[in-house]
C-alpha cells in the first residue's frame, strides 16, 4: 500500500529536478522530490559546476599574486599556496548553496524524500523501502562520469572530475584525458597551482562542438599559459607504479605508441545518463538509441504520466538546459504551455579567458548550406580589455546573409560567460546584427566588442 498522495514526484534534486519541483509547487501542485545524496543540488552543485568554479577563481587569484601583479605596480613577495584553506572555501560555497536549496524546498512546502528512487509503475515511486503514490512522475536523475575502457578510476591517482576537485596536494605532473569543457577547466586549475599539465584528445582539436576558429585561437592562448596538448591521440592504458603512473598513448590514426609518466590522470571523456536502479525496464519506459530516456516534444515518455528531463534525455548536458526543461515540464503538468528554445542555449568554458557560444557554428552553417555573413572583432582592440590586460580572444557573430538575423555568436575573452547573455537575449527575440550594432553600449566595456563584431558583419567596425 502506497503512502501519501502527490500530484508530482520528481526523482533527482539537481538543477533540473529541484527547479521543476519548485515551479510545480509555485503552480499549486502537491510536490515531492527524491534525492539519494545527503544534500540537494545534484552533481552540478555538489561535485560539478559550483565547486569547480570556486577553485577556478581561487587558482586564478593565486596565479595573479604569484607573478602577474608586478606590472600593475603591486609588489607581492612570499606568496604561498594554502591548498587546505582553498579547499575549505570551496566546500563552504557548496554547503551554503545546498542549504539554500533546502530552504527553498521548505519555503515552497516541497516534501523531500531522501534515498534512491525506483519507479514501480506510472503512479508509484519506491524510496528507501517505502512507496508513495503520485499522479505524475518526473525523471531528473542527471548523469554520471563516463568510463574509459581499460582504465580504472580510483579517485586517488586516476580521478574523475569529482576526485580532481579534492586532490590533497598539487601533483607535479597531471595528464588530462579529454579536451572538453571539464578537462580544460580542471587542467587550468591545477596548472595555475603548479602542476605540469598535458591534455590528450582523441580528435584533432580541443573543445569539440565549439566554433573551429574560436577553438584554434583558444588553444593558442591556453598553450601560452603552459598547458600542453597531444591532439589526435588516444590513451590505451594507465599502469600504476609505486611512485608514478605510466600512460600509454597511440596516434588516433594509427602508428607507434609512446609511454609517458605522470602523478595523476584525470579522466574527462564525457558523461552518461544516470538511471541505475531506477526500474525503467520494469515500468516499461523506453530508451532511445543512445541509452537515454526517450521523450516526445513535451517531455513525455511512452508511459502516460511519466516525464523526463535534463542529462538523462536528448540534448546538451548543461545545468541551465535542465533548469529550463524543469520549468517547462512543471508548466505543462499545470496545464500551461511550457517550452524550451534549444537553438538559444549558451555554453561556456570557465577558463581564463573564458570561451562562450550560442547558436550555430560556421561548420554547422556550411553543412546546412546556409548563406551567412561573419563579423569578428579582436579583444586586442577593446579599450576595457587593454586596461585589464585581457587582450586575448575575440567576438564573432554569424548572421543570415539575406535577413541579417543572428544565427550564432562566439566569444573568447574575459567575462565571455556573462557577455554571451546579451547574444542569447538578442537571438531569443530574433534580432539582426544591425539591431545589436545600433544598440548603445557603455564605454569602456568588454561588451563593446559585441557591438563592434555586429558592425563587422557588414564591414563597418569602427575600432579595427
């Protein structure tokens, strides 16, 4: 016999799940949220987005104090790294935010069901041996670290992103497998703190999915900071020795293998949908050809009353994508018209400089046969970038050659993750490059580079 009776039970309290639960409660639905972790917030808040950004900022400040402040007339000596204190600060940020979500649950009268959830049927969820009844179920279980065949992650010397956030000391040599967002960010953290970092990528470029021109410039800037790259290379083995790890590398296209030594290996080859022990097969919930929960355009699975969102369904594995889907699902359950514009979901790499994008890349437009115009503007010519000594990077805008509608915006530079929001808003409202160009931007700001790139679409850039 099932206990309680809810309108909605959300399984998973990550960005998608907790946002969905809060919005459901706001809309008057009796809501419960299941979470197996002791704290709310999912991977993003506990061992992902938030702690990594805390370490990125701390490591950036350390690097500045350790060698970049002299040219500003700020003389610093005797700089020392206190890694335990840095980690303690990171943990405090996480703790504050997880408690904040718990407070939001209490404020919105959401029932928190601790434990791992299993779907019994379309109207029943089992949590910690107890069954609860519900009219609707929302699967928001997120994702887990993707394994690399033949490499065992022990979270001590061979680590995932989770282990990389809690290393007890700075390794002398770190090898990062995967030049995606996570690999570049965590590689940057430990490089700043003193590690010799080499990034190995199977493809012949870093940041797969990013605009090619931006990615090439991005790699140049990271190499100047001291990150090493081995592209077009695969890792075929990691052998633990007494004092080091022996890593075997081979060219992706075939050829002779080589062995290099390091102290820590970070495996960052992507993530997989997390649906372990969820009971999907028994409940009759169908998966797609990539092992994700199959949904229609309204987030409904093939089983009436069961919905899914976030990393366990199609689309980019991004916290903000999951949040938007959580809002949409809640509104659909309340009889409204929830919607997500997947063409305007930004992506950001929080290195220094940051890299951000929204919309189409040049390669995508070429593949689709779209006639487009491109305008770019270097940060080197931006006044604010000069005053901040942040002159690496550029802004690039792609617009339809006939209508001038903005199709994609790509930014490499200081604060790119904030600047991309302007582009996303513009694209959401169907703006043209002319609309951006004619919008007055404050001077001096980094955002002026966005305006100049818009002017450059029609070859009218003023300052370059």
